C-alpha cells in the first residue's frame, strides 16, 4: 500500500517533469523558457534603420543620434525596450519617489503600435517631436498622454490618475508633504481651467485652446529640449 | 548609459506642463560643448582601459567619479595611471558601466574588498546575482580570521585566576598535565563504572552452601557497592568542580553534559536515601539510569558529540520517516486483524497485537511467533512483507540523500527568508542614499547658482548632464508645488527629513539671529529656507554648556565634496567637514561666536564670515554638542 503510494509519487514526479518541459502547469519556469526562446529569436533580429535615414526623418543630428543609440543599446541589448526596463530606467532619474506609474503612461504613449515594446525608431521619432517639435505637436502628445483610454477626451478620473502618478514621483521627502488630497485639489483646479464648456470632459480642441491661451504653458514647453 | 536617456526623461516631462500653475524654471544655457562624447583613458599597471567620461561621473562618491582621480592624472600621456591589479579593475569598470558590481568567484575576498575600498565603492552595491556568494565567502573568511584569533588568544592568554585555570583544565585536556590527569582519571572511572554495571548481572558461582547460580552483583554485593561508591564520589567531585569553575553557572547547569552528569550520579544518592520496600520497584529503574554514565564518554570523544549533533539537527526528517512508517504499520495491522477475524483461534486478537506482527514482517525479521492462518490473512501477510522490503530497504539510501539535500535546501531557503528583510532594507538604504545624494547635489547647485558665481565656474563644477537632471527635478517640483527636502541620516542609518522648524524656540540667546529668517521658516518658504532655515544652532538657555545632539550628515562628505570644494574667492560653496569642538561657551550666541564655536577642522573651510554675516555653513547640520 505504502509502496503503491510511493510508486505513484514517483510517477507523479516524473509526470511533473514532463509537464514542466511542456510548460503547461507548474512551470512558471517552463513557460518562461518557451517565451524567452521566442523572444530571443525575434529580438535578436532587430536592427534599426541606418543613421542617415534616421537623420532625415527626425530633427536630430548625427552625433546626437549616435549618443542616443549607444545609450539605448547599452540599456537594452536586444534593441527593444520593454516596459519593465523602461520603468527601471525612468526610476533612476527620480530616486526619491515612485515613478513607475507615470513611466507606464509614458510608455503607452510612446508605444504607438501597442505591442509592448518600444523600438529605437519609435523612441527617436517620439523624442524628436517632443524636444524639437512645435508647441502644437507637444500639446498633442500631452493630450495623448492624459487620455489614458484613447477615446479622444480626458475625464476627471484620467486626469486624477495622471496627476497622482506625478505626485508619486516626488516621494515622501517633500516639503510640504504629499497627502491624499493634494492631487485631487490640483486636478480640480486644472480641470476648471481646461474644461471650457464645463461638460466634465476635455476634448482635444478645448485642450489646445486653453493651453494656447495660457502663456505659462507655451513658455514652459520650450524648456525641455536637451543638449547632449 | 542613463545619461543617454536623460533627453527622453526630460521630453516626457512635457506631460507635467499642463498641470503646473507657474511657468517652469528656465534651464541655464551652457556655453561650452557637452562632454557626452569625451572618453577617458585609464592605465592600470600597463593595461589600458577606456570609457566614457560621463559613465564614470555617474557615481560622484567614488574615486573615479570625483576629483580624486586628478591625483593620478598623467599630463604627458593624458591618462590616469593606477598601480593596481588589472584583473580586478575589469569588474570595477563593469560597475561603472552597468551599475552592478559582480563578484568574481575565482578571486580572493580580501583582495576584492581592498580593491573596492581603494576605489571608494561600497560592497553593498554588489548585484543580487553575486551577493549571496560574496556574503558567504566573507563570512567564511571572517570565521577563519576569528578562529585564528581565538586560538591565538587561547594559547597566549592564560587565565589568571585559579578558577579560570581549573575551568580551562576541564575544558581542554591538552592545556596542562593536571588537565590530562583529570581527563584520564575520569575516563578510567567511567569505564570502570560501566563495566561494573555490566558484570553485576553476570552469573557467578553460587554462594557456598547453595546450589543456584546468582548474579555476581548479589554474590559480591559489598565489593560492588564499594566500587560504585568510589565511582560516584569521583563523579560528584568532578561535577561540583566544574560547576564552581564555570563562568556562567546557570548556563552550565542547563547544558547537556551537565544534565548527563547529574543523571548519572543521582540514582546512587536516591538509592542511599530511599530504603525499604518502596525501593525495589524504583531501584530497578534507577539502576537502568546508571547506564547513562556511558554518555559521559562524549566529553572524551568528539565523534560522539558530532553524532549527537547530527541527530539533533536531522530530528524533523527522522520524525517524518517514523511517522510514515507508523502509518504503514497501522494500515497493515488493521487489514490483518480484519482478515484474520474469521478464524476464532487467531493470534491477532486485536489491532495493537497485530502491530508486532506488522513490524516484524515489514522489517523482514520474521520471528514466526505470530503467523496468519486464513488465506486472506496470508495474502495480506505476503503483501505486507513485500511492501516492507520496498518501503524500508529500498528508499533508505534515497531518503538519506534526499534528506541531506532537502535539509540544505531548506536551510538555504530559511536563511534567504531571514535575510529577505535585511536584503530589502539594504536595497532601500542604497536607494535612499542615492536619492539623498541626488537631492544634495541639486541643492548644492542651486546654492552655487545663487551665490553669484560666474557661469564658467559653475559649468566646471557641475557637468552638463547634472545641470539638466537638476532642471528636470526642479520642473517636477514646480509642477507639484512641492519641494524636495534633504534628508539626514541618523546614527542608525534611518533617513528622515529635516524639519525646517527648529525644535526649541529660537532662543533669545541668538541675539542677532535675524528675526525675519525665523519667520520665514515658519512660513515654510521655499528656497530661502534652504539657506537659512537649517540653522539648528540653538543652545539651551543655560550657560550654553549643554547643547543638543550632533547631527552630522552621514553620507561621508569625502569624495563628493571634493567635486564641489573650490577655495576660490567668493564662490566657496558652503561645505565643510566639521569636527566640532566646543570652545568654552560664552554668553551671547551671536552668529560670530557661533562660527567660532565650530572651530571646524577642515581642509577647505568656508568660514563665510567674509560674506553676509548669516550665510553660514548651512550644509552642515549643526547641533553642536559637548563632545
């Protein structure tokens, strides 16, 4: 009896191993192996376009592209960034707070084809718009960022999510400190400013219009270019 | 590496613009070219390494990231020369490149530590992949060192008191001739006692005049009694001597060996005091306990001790083995009983009675005192013996090796679980430290900008990358209407945010502390507070003798400071390393005397009594105390 029990146990263990190989049950490991294989094969084949073509399509010069590609590839040797890596890179710039949520939103806005990874072209084209584009282009991008579900209008909840994630980046050690209500108040204020027809949602036209009227915003947009 | 992502992070900050109430701060324009493309050559004992300058500057707290490397600069060849081991430097450079330090398994741990400390890198940043290994090796090494030291100490440090000498004699037989004598004498008497116990029961010639053989114990009762007494006396004396010589008596009394000693001699005394009829039943039990004297040999034999320790540590596995065997026995005994029930004369009168049969059969002993008679019973009996073979004989080696493996694994898991909190704390600490360093640098840059230094000088001190990073953080502060606060580390390493409001009432003794500054503090202003609000230089209202604790900003202000220290004219940043000595306190604590108070011992001291009277070293947190 006990021998039968022992025998069945051994048999179950063997079966488990087989299952692991197939990656069906137990195996987070098994599944990962399969996924990794697929990913490695496809990722290893990724290469960006040539330097000259990228120069033409974006507003960066050769040297800047060089520096940026080197950094990109150093961080992501496979040539594409996935969300986890993206979040970890982004968090290096905000050492105190928790920037993962904001990074998630930014990632979604850069990942234009929504396949979960950003290639160098997507990266560089987004960057070109953001740092060297016109104010309208930048505002368009900001709208896309705020519009989390992509339905063409920003609701108060979406804005609250974004603002909360921005406040999270400050972290605990800020003066005055961040509490529960600060994002909410902030959102109320901003929403009142942006929502021109008071219908509770902000469409792209309202957004562009109110931002254009606001001097501070137009001025502030210029500030974010970077010299490498 | 992350530097190349900075433009991206800054571009993503456009998302903060719509929610900001005030315009974003402008970024100081740089006149000189960025240095993203400049490389640095490092010559390590002839082997050349080359890397980007900015990747070294990512860690301003280390030798290569700070100005300290200028000491090693060779102008003719435009390289930095270090006379160190090139093999190790590979790993150091990997750290700068990737942010993780990997521990090379083939290397010696103390050499590795030396290299790390030379280059100013904390061992805490070793990546998770290598950290366990590093810790284990380090522990082995420190154990080895400790063992060496302790054995040295043992040999050299002789116990001074007589008591110490006696203790040492008991513990270590090799220490002196006296100890050796004690060792052998006790051993001899243990052996004698055990042999006496054994031969007591052998049958000797009968009493004269009687026919039946009696055990020698009864024949030569007196002789055995004398022998027993002698042994017990020796054991008692030994036990009492150990007890007296022990440092920690309670601990000694709780130890296993002393319990064995007590158990060994107790029966004799009990036998002495309890006489009469009630003795006989107990007597037998007490006699049995005398055999425990054999365990006293474990003081003489290391192997026995190791065996005991092994059993103790494998106790849970052995317990499980026993449990599963018990299950099998109960199952088979039950089946056997019910199978044999049909036979009226059966031996298996109850299930517990069948236990004996099951055990004997499963261990393939087969005494034959109990046998099944019915056919069903015989079938069950056959199955039982087959199962016994399989259950006991086959898996035993497998179980043994499995136990060893599982045991080590669970030990490792438990260790990892126990260390998990420590690991998380370590990660948090490292993150906090880097965060603090960032914010500190940022504040430093702000102060520098406001102190009116020329653009060029600022650019020399702070790289382009850093300027833009600071600008990014400043924009975040603007967008959220908050401000980053520098954190301090207290002595136990827990950071906390500085409170801007002083804890005592700004005392009247701070005579010319400008009152507007204090009111500004209470308003919780932004930039101004950073400059003047951090004055904790308060004294008690007594004669200024007792002051509060020292808070010294802990991230040791060595290398990062070298980057900012620049004793040139008015652009002296307010950074000092202070070892504060308390001069004899005189009464009014105006700002000047406060300066004289911290007679700072520092290489680059910015006694900024040159500039405004109250622009002091506010980057040092000052609560001066009586050292």
